[in-house]
C-alpha cells in the first residue's frame, strides 16, 4: 500500500564517506596525475598508459557529491604534475584542497566544465537550477567521455611533448572504443518496448539520455541528498504508473528501501545495481574500466526494461593501454 511506501521515507540517511590514503612518490620519469572519481581515473590511465602514474582520491563506492578528502590527500595533490577533476561543482572540497596544496605550476583541469558549454547544462530533480549546480555526470555519455579523453591527451602532451605521439595513439584507440560503445547502445536500445523510460535513485544519466533519446522520467534523490518527502514519493508513483515504466533502478552506492517500495507500489520491477562511478569488479579485473562500467549500466537498463543487448555484450571493453592506476577502495 502507498501508506507503507511513505512510512519508509522517514528516518533514512545516506551512507557516510570513505577514506583515501596518501600517495607514494611518483616513479622516476613518470608524470604524477591526481584524479577524483574512478571513471576519470580509468580514462586518464588509458591515455597515459605506463608513461604516467595515475592515482585516484575518491574511493570507489563512495558518494562523490558528499565526499570530504582526508588530510592525507594533500600529499598527493602537493606532488601531482596534473590534477584532473570532473568539475561542475561535483568535488568542491577536493578542488579546494587541491588549490591550497598544489605546486604553483600544476594545472587543475575541470574536465566537465571545460567541455560542456553553459548553454548545455542540464538541471533536474537532484540538481535544480535555483541551486546553481548543474548535473555533473557527463561521463555516462560516451561522446562526452571521448571529449574528456581528448582534453587529457592534450594536457599530457603539453607536459611531456616527447611522448605526445604515444598519448595520441592511445587517444585514437580509446575514441574508437567509445564510438563502438555508442553504436552498440543505439543498436540494442531499439529492442526496448516503447523506448527507454528511466527512473533511478540518482539523476546520473541526463546527458546520455538527452543524446540518445531516452525519457528520464524521474529520480528520487533530492538535491540535499536526503530521502524524498512523502509528497515527492507519491508524485513519482503516480508518474511511473502513468508512464507505464516497467523497471525502476537503484544503485549500489545509494541504497534506498524507499525506491524499492516505490517500484512495488507502482507495479514495476526493482533492479538495485546501477553504478554511477563505481567500476565493476576489483582493480586489475578485465571489466574494471570506464568502458566496462558503461557497458554494465547500458546492459542493465536495456535488459531490465525488456530489451536485449547482444551488441553491447559482444563489445571488447578492455583497456587500450596498461591500467596501472591506484583506485582507493
């Protein structure tokens, strides 16, 4: 009953933040690149290969929006030759720590802020316009991920011009794979009856949805990262029923019994393992990569909504260069 759904809302809090360890000194002759969330770490590792030491700051499985870097992260940031963040207000505490600890010559590159014109910002339930923070999840769109990779290759080549041809070769191979990922997505999403109608806990798929014609019906996580109000829950149930949404997607990082009850009340299947920025498997596993992450999410969505994903399942999502990055867990 709907009363039961609304009763679940009260008293729920999001999980706390993880910890990140201090870095070791970069290996001789290698650039030290500090990154934030794991998709950025993976993309940077693909472009830099074994010429670059890449180290992440935000632990996998952590809410990156609320993450507060530990003091030990200042050591990595003070040693880094290049600092890569997503930007668009995603990692403000880490950005502030970087600005106060970096070497004078070290660039901080806000990848999302650099590649996305302000006219293309998306604001939604989790990221309302009146709060001034656009949706930052550009990497869930393979085209924007390619733009991130292009900017990373440019910055590495500026710092290490002798190896610019290697960074460019890795970039071209990565762009080929992101194009194949996009093609497979387009092919497989056509099998979903009525097209992709997406209800999630967190608004992480706005940009990929806009590019590929998805209908992002709603998300239950408000901008303050609390649980939704009873009125918001009731409205979302009504919307799911009206739109005839067949599946509702939760997240490993944002567990929510409210969302499961919403799905049950609306007569939809509940699937609880989408990943915004938590790579599949463990570091070193073949699918622990940006490409593996996005294939996992796309297959989960398409098959969960009644489609089939043979093209995506057939993709090679292996890295184009050795991934020797450090991913805090």
